[in-house]
DNA sequence: TATGATACTATCAAAAAGGTAAGTAATGAC
DNA sequence: GTCATTACTTACCTTTTTGATAGTATCATA
């Protein structure tokens, strides 16, 4: 998750697919390794950087930052900085972010069924 | 998409997240670059390898094979080989595969809204 | 005998994603 | 003056995913 090379075949392919396939487009936005997890925690209300980190003890600060930036850029969350020391920054889902709730619920149900199916 | 290193931190992190978060688990299964697209085409009925390829002209045969194998391993699709020459292989969604229909629909709706929102 | 169709495999290289570790800025508490 | 706190940033490295290209098997047809 650094800069992407806008000349790669990979980049072209992604763009083409997302252009003609809204579900691929959507999954590209919420599809990062930690993205959905972050949204899950935020769906219960805003959280600070450090609180999110505590929710996901294995994420590195770098990754958390990158994911949050990406989510912010995609208008899934808002970022509010309070001019205090030490700094306080709060993250909250936007309207369209909260609308992921349904999808998250569906994924959860489907995931449960699927996991059950794969058990034996 | 070849063999994974089961000792990497990355692998550990994924496993942990998927263990405690069913939506992350689910998104891991349908989250590949071409996975959802394949499912979308299959949702209208079974297709042959070559037909899928025609649906997605930019996918390489290697990638298509890899994705189909992964989907098969995860019991999202079935693979039927007919003993003919030249060979004929058909892919079809399983029951749990077809149940992705709801999620795909939701993703589509959300994607449309989101795309609209990002326009200006 | 050569060609074509189909559904793959096998290598190798490139790109993207993720991890490690160290450093920064501001300020209040000690 | 040193330390702790918080939310990062930076540089570098490893792992994972994806792409490019060429090759395989089988038989029917030309």
C-alpha cells in the first residue's frame, strides 16, 4: 500500500473491471486487509487512533495510518483533529460509511454459513 | 497467488482477524482481484473456461485458472470435466455460491451510491 | 503430416501489499 | 532538563499477488 504505478497492466485491469462492475468497484474500496475490520469497530461510534489500535493489537501504526487515509480519501470516514497536546484525533464513519452496515451484516451471515460448511 | 508462507507475520495477522471477524473471513474468500467478477458471470448459469475468458478479455489464463481453483477449493463453484476432445470443462456456482447473490446486489447498490458521491 | 481447438501448467519477472524499526513534534508533569 | 504521551512519518525490506510468455495433451479435420 504505497504509490501505485498507473502504467501497469494490473492497474489498467483493475480500472476496467471496476468501471463495468459496480460490485468489483465496491469490493475494491472495502477490500484491504484491515479495512473492513476498522469499519466494524467504527460502526459502534467514533474512535481515536489509539483506541482503534487497541482493538487490533497486531496492526502496525503504519498500516493503520495508511488504511485510515485511504478510507478518508474514499469518504468512508471523517478525521477530526483536536488542537491539544498530546494530540487527539477522532475517526467516524460518514453517512455512506454507516451504510456499509447492511453489507457487513450480510457478509457476517454468509461467512458463518460458509465456515460451517467448510468444517468437515 | 501461489504458495503462502505460513510463518509470516502477514499470514498470522490474516488468520487472527478472520478468526474473530466473520465479515473479514468472508471478504477474504471473495476478495481476490477477479473473484467477484467471476461469480457475477456465473450467477446467470454455468459457463465454460473459454466463455469466462471471453467475459473478461483481460484476464490471463493463469489467473483465471488460479481463481477458479481457489473458488473450487472454497466450495463456491463446482468443476465438471467432460471426457471429450477438445476438452470441455464447466463451472457452476454451488448453493453457498449462489447465496452470494444478495451480497453482490448490496455491493452493487452501495457501489453505485458511492461512485455518485465521489463524482464531483 | 500439419493444424486447430480447448483447458490448462510451468517459469520468470514485476508490481502491490504488508511488516520492522526508528524518528518527529508539542507540551505538561516531574 | 528529562520523560511520557499521542499520532503519526520515513526508509527499507519481505511476502504475496499478478502478468508475460511459452509449452502440453488429445484427437478430429484438412
